[in-house]
């Protein structure tokens, strides 16, 4: 294996950058810097941070804030809301990467647990644009029924159990337009680690059994999994130390090293790694990396994951202490070096919205 690996246009299609009313957790500036340190060209931001991205006005304020702070390229999801914001889809479609529907309880207020309401959003969203779903267990089947009916390309986020993988393997065999994302925490941690991690191992979906973890790795091997997404969800250590710690863990800076470590251990091929972090997400969102957009990673030098070396504002990781290999050496975007292994070289606001079609949308 070559010591240095060059990966074209890495994309993390599932991050919560925070900012706006949750800037005490993290900001667009800090977390897009963490994305570059993690090797990413682009990140796609979720809508559950307050004010939720469920109105054109809230979308405008998020686009302004990210637009002025981002050091990597980006996209944002619009969120489906309970009070029927489908009438606003036409206004926002030309500026967002997709629609996110939260179908089970998690961080934030965007839960839609009524199948009739879900169907309404599926009916109104354009058939050629992605819907990403938070769906766990039987809810995966509820959503698959909507995919059968409405044929909207649907990305199933952070799939974590053998049972869910089974539902999705069958859906793919039937030719349904579905894609599957798994997270590094479900690939590298289990409920056995949850006890030691305490609140730092608390996230949705929760850490699962070894048999579930093994099913995720098998699904990576046989192609049922399309992408590895960090589900980067920073919360402060003080919040995690509280009586009711919030769900979510950071992951932008540890995903590539963990996967490189799996390559060295013979659990993953280099080709599959590049599929999962770059080509897969590019295909899902119809993105082609611009010329001169790539990451160079040293896959041999090993190091321990330490909070003191992380850029994320929350300043901790559920993987602390793990020995990994895969140090990001360089990130280039559009022919400019934006990260040199230690420093972010890009100016705030130099990252662009990859889904800006100009004007006010559709
Ligand atoms: C996410 C968050 O904190 O925003 N939390 C999590 O545990 N994954 C929300 C989500 O992705 O469900
Ligand atoms: Zn989720
Ligand atoms: Zn998430």
C-alpha cells in the first residue's frame, strides 16, 4: 500500500455544524475548520439547530451565517415541519441540498411521527431531489412504504442495526431509489463501550450490539452501504455532564483516520474507502469535485486520538485514546491549498454553497 493516498473531493453528507442560537456548542467557522482537518471538501448541514431551518427566513439567516464563515464548501438541508411548510418548498429548492425528515425523537424539535403528515411532505417534495430521513427500526419500513408510493430518492441516515440493514437490502433488490449511510461510532463502538463512555457515548441511534456492528461491516463489504457519514453533533462537556445529557457526538476529524485504520487492518479496501467518503456521497447529490479538489492522507503513521489536537469547538471525542493511522496532510479546493496538516489556510467565507442555483429557487 502507498504511504500517501489521494482522495478526490471528500464529502460528509450528515453534519450538525450548530452556529446561530447554538453557537455556544460550535460555530460554522470552527466546525468547517474541523471538516478541513478531517480531510473534507464539503459538508451538508442538518436543519435541527435552532432556529430550525424550516422557513425561508430561517434558511436565509443560516445561508448568510455559513456563507460568511465557511472555510470548506457546503450545502444545507431544509427541514420538514409539523405545521406544514411544504408550501415553501418552491421558494427554497434552488438553494438547499435536500429535505430532512425526523421520524423518531432525537436532539431538537423536528419530530414528525404521523404517517399522514410524512406522506404529505413526500407528495409535495420534488421527485428528483433527495429526502434524508432519521428513521429507526420499524420506522424504516414506514418510510420505505412512502418511497414505494412516491419514488423520491431517499437517504437513510445513520443505519445501525442488522434488522434495518435487512429492510434496506431488500428495498435495493427491488430497485427502490434508496441509499444507506452508517456512522463511524456504530462501526467502531458498541454497547460494551457505552458503559465506559457514559454521556460521551450517548447518541441517537444508540450504540448497538456486536451482531449489529458485524452486520454493518458486512453491508459495507457487499455494497448495501453507500456512504460513511460522521453525524458530527457537537455538545459541550458541561451539557454532557448534566443530569439529562443531550444526544450526539462529534466525528468530523476522526472518521477518515478510523477508516484508514480499518484499511490497514484489512477490514476495508482502499477502493471501498474512497467510495464511502467521496464517490458515494458525490453520486447521491450529483456533485462533481471541481479541478484541483482533493485530500492527501498519510495512511501509515499512527497516533492516538486526543482532545487537545481536535479543532471542533466542543473539544472532546468518543474515540479518545484509540490508536489510529491516517493523518490528513493536505486538502486542496479548486486548486488552492486550504489545509496543510496543521493550519487552516482558507479565509472565512471562501467556502461556497454547492447547491446555489441562483435567484430565489425553482
Ligand atoms: C443529532 C444532534 O445532536 O443534532 N444527535 C444525535 O444523537 N445524532 C441529531 C440526529 O442526528 O439525530
Ligand atoms: Zn438523526
Ligand atoms: Zn444527525
